[in-house]
C-alpha cells in the first residue's frame, strides 16, 4: 500500500536552507528531544513537516491541524514501510508522539505568536505521493 503524505505547499517550495532554519527534528527545539526513529524506521521527515506547520500556523485550528497531520504522516510512513510484526509497535509509539505534541506542544506552538481561539486553518498543503522526497 502506498498512502499519500500531507505536505504544506510552503514546505515544498522552501529551500533546504529555509527548512534548516525552522525544522529541528523530533522533539522541542529548546526542550526534550525524542528519537527520530521508531524501531529502526526514520520518521524525521514527519517531524520536519510538523515543525514547519508549527512555525507557519497562526490559529488554534492550525495547532490541531498540524498535530493531526503529524499523526497522519507518521501513520503513512509506518504503513508504507512496516510489516505485520513491526507495525503494531511503531503505531503504538506514533500514538505516544501524537499525544505528546497534542497535550504538551501548545507552548512551543504559541511561542512568538498571539494566542487565539480561531478554529480556521490557514496552512495550505496537499496530499502527495512523493516517495523519493519524503521517506
């Protein structure tokens, strides 16, 4: 199965240098770092896209959308690259990563922004089959 990944248009159009300024990998930029692999499978790109969406977002809706797309991208990587033995362990870890950012990520998200309760989503992106650029 080859599921599609969610990627913001601005991330796709950004240069590697622009991405490097924003994307710091898995874990908080100035906080706890977590592994960028799940039982031998790299999830680095999902973390980078999540970092990008946290930087780009401006509303509470964007916060939740970024977290949901993070879980979606983790799921896509796991489903596309796992077998029946590794998939349950990796999905369990993906759920923990999602819950961590959903429950504890608001401080990082709202850094240098004005908190608001707006639920509209401003992040523009698309679902793409970009095997070579994503995995």
